[in-house]
């Protein structure tokens, strides 16, 4: 974990009386995207309704340049937000509304595609390791045609706190233990934490009732309410009425994981590639706008 930002004040220590249980374990599917970039698709389209408002989670990580050197040349989006978290490596972003940014280790980019944007994400390295995640967060119907925006958050702009147990937490979005993250979003109220736990330690995070939530383990192994979750597995957390959050315990060695939760929109989801709208007619309009060159205007 990149702990380039430290908080001077001691975070509030929170507990969870009853942890949500693991409803289902999911193993990511190896695939490729962009110009042949190899990645693991963890949250796939069949899970979109269950994990509303989250649409997709990709994990990428390779020491071989051939797995990522093609990058993601210019491509369109409409109707949702992308959240890119870099663990290692460097990637350059450019888009159709004039934004240019560099993603480096520990940085975050939060892009709201809104009514339309065309962007590219290209590696700025020819060797070495590149690793990170991209999460897609749906927009409510009332927000899908808003003007596109994006925000690059440098490593030092992501709040980090460390508990007495040695658990270190990067608060990318939402609030954890009294620490407000780099990004807060209305409507979907996303929580996005990057957590590192020394062996045998526990991290507890309260979760609002009704919010959909999952944990993705990308290092080591953990236990959640009696269920072992191995590396590269996603644990979908049950919406137990009696549970007030999630408690995660690291097992044999250090564990690294993402804790992600959000308020569901309960709206229709219609996806066609890079467009996510509420009706087929809106998808057809997005495709027509792209073909006519007016998607991002």
C-alpha cells in the first residue's frame, strides 16, 4: 500500500457488533480490453443488479509489458463514472474535453462520463510492473446527461490512517473511522477503501443498511464472518438486517483488500459496451450520437 499521506489526528476506532456474512464468493474472469490489455474482470455484467450501483470492477497487474503496452486507445463512455486506482506503474489520460493527467503509483482518477466523453488511457512505461483497478459506478437517470468532469487525485491527496493494530486504510471515497475520503459523491454514496492488514489483525467498517457491498482480496487471505476469502476472490456481502457492517480478519500473512459499498439506484440498467443507460432507446441514441461525432458535445 502506498501510505504517502498520513493523518496527524488519531482516527476514531469503530466496532461492528454483527458483521455481514459472505453471500457468495466470486472468482474473476481473465479477459482483455483496449488494445489487448490483459486483466481480470471481477464484477461482471450478470452481477450488476445484485451490486447496484456498481457496474464493473477490473483488476490489472503484470510485470510483462506485452500485457499492457497497447493501453486503451480513444474510446467513448456515457451514463456512468469510472474510478481508476493505480498501485504500480504510470498511465496517461487524455480526453475530448481537453483534460490531460498522469496516473502514478498511489493516485486515483474519478471521471464522470455524464452525457459523453471520449478518452484514452495509455501506459507511460515500456517495462516494469503495472497494477491497479478500475471500478464503474452507475449514475442515476437524472444525472446521466450531465456535463462530463474528471478529477485526478495525486497520492498525497488520498487520506490515509493507521490504527494501533497496524491496519492501514486509504480512504478513496466515503468516510471511514471519521476520516473523509478524497471523493464524496451524492446519490450513490460510494465507499471505497484500500486496506492493508498485518497478519492476525481485524478491520471493522460500519455499513448503512440497504447499501450493497463487497470485498475484493488482492493480497493474502482473510476471514469474514467465518468464511475464508482467498486472494483474487470477491466476497459479496449479504444484506443482513441484523448486521451493522463488515469485520475482516487477516489470516496467515499480510492481507490487502478493497472494501466497496454504495446506495443502490433501483433503476433499469441497459448496457451496450461503453454506454450504460436506462432504456434501449437511450442506448440507440448514444450510438447515433457517437457515430455522428456529437457524443461529447
